[in-house]
C-alpha cells in the first residue's frame, strides 16, 4: 500500500513542509558530481570555434568600417559636385545675361531696321553654338561628378570582392 503524504493544515506545518522539501532538494543537488572532466577534443573544438568566430567578427568589423568610410567619401564628393554644378549653372546664367545685355546695347545703337535684324540674327546663330558649348560643359561636369561620387564605392566593392575571393 502506498503511503499517503500528510497535507499541512496550519501555516507552521506549511513552512515545515517547505523547509523539508528544500533540504531534501539541496541534499540531492549536493550528491550530484559536477566535476566531470570535459574531453580535450570538445575543449579544442570550442576554442577553435571561438577563435574562428572572433576572426570572422574582426573581418566583418573591418569591412563595415571600410564601407562606412567609402560612403562618407562618396557623400563628400557628391556635396562638392553639387556645389560645382551650382556654380557652373550660375556662371552660364551670368554669361547668357551678359550676352543679352550686349545684344540690347548693340540694338540700342543700331541705325536702321536692317541693322537690327542683322544683329538679332547674328546673336541667335551664335547662341546656338554657345548653348551647345554650355551643354557640353554641363555634360562633362556631371560625368566627372558621377565618377568622383561613385569611385569610393566602386573601389570598396572591388576590394571587398578581392578579399572574398582570397578567403574562398
């Protein structure tokens, strides 16, 4: 027949039962021997894994820092490019305004209608060449800005791929 455990009726009995349970659990825990040795192969594997993880972390950290540096250089180049582009547009606008004022001055000094027509026709012909030249200036500048802005990122990508090929 199984022994039935006594159900505590008072708070003192509950406390006594809890203490008894705790003492029994503590004795059983002390009886366990936790000083078992870890096999050398397991320790070596754990150490190797930690070292490989550390190396991978360091490589990843370096790659991240290099990427951030490349992005910063790219943003700097983009900012400088935007400034150069705005200056170029202002320069072109000033040149065009000056040409317009020069035309107006010439027209004001014209002696007859034929001279006015000739001055205006000549101005329009020259402006086509000027606009083509200005479009070339803007195209060359935007090409340079794009190259300067993308160069740090392209260089970083090339270095990253090269490192990836070496580690593979």
